[in-house]
């Protein structure tokens, strides 16, 4: 499942590590995760690389926050669900993202324990598949043995 991680960023310097930690937890559960801290970092680098006037022309406006919000909404549209980190209610952009997700009927998770562990489900499926494949191989070998005995 593609999950957008929603959380507070305004007025915080350490938000990247928190988003990365949640990303790791979701990926361990078998999901693909994306978060707005990636946009913030990338847009800042682009802005520094191409210069502010060119950046404003490229994005269609001079407001990097508005560009980040647009990317955030696009990612929420593409996601299967969103995960809200603690404190999202106290961040204007995170609250906006939450409202947008509710408005387009996305599944919303607040606790990591509520997010399905599809990695475990995939492992169980693989175990069932491998067992079925092994039994099929044994059955074919047995059948070949039976056919060999019948032709003697």
C-alpha cells in the first residue's frame, strides 16, 4: 500500500529524522511511504541551484510553501492511505493535508499498530506458495514413477 506520512514541520528543525523513522516502520510492514520533508529538502536544493527568480518562474509562483502544498496534495491523491504523526493537529499544513485526505475519502491511520502488516502477509503467502510448489513437484515425481513402473 502507498502511504503518505503527514506530520508537523513548522518551527521544527528535527522533523526529517522523525519522518524517516516512521518511513522505516511503514516499510518494515511492507508499505511504500512518502512524506513532505522530502519535498521541502528537494525544493530548497532546487531553489538554491537555479536561483530564486528562475525558481519562481519554474513553479509558477514565488512561494515555495505553496509549491510544497501542491506536491503534498498530489501525493495524497496518489496514496492509498495517510498516516498522521503525533502533533499533526498543531501544524497548519498538516491539518490542511488531513482535511484534504478526509475530503477525498482516504483511509487514515493515527497509530502505527493500526497499519496492516502486509510484509507478514506476503511472507505467509510465500510460505504457502512454496509449500504448494513442493507438494506439486513431489506429486509429479510420484506420477512419473508410476508411469515408469506401468510401462515396464
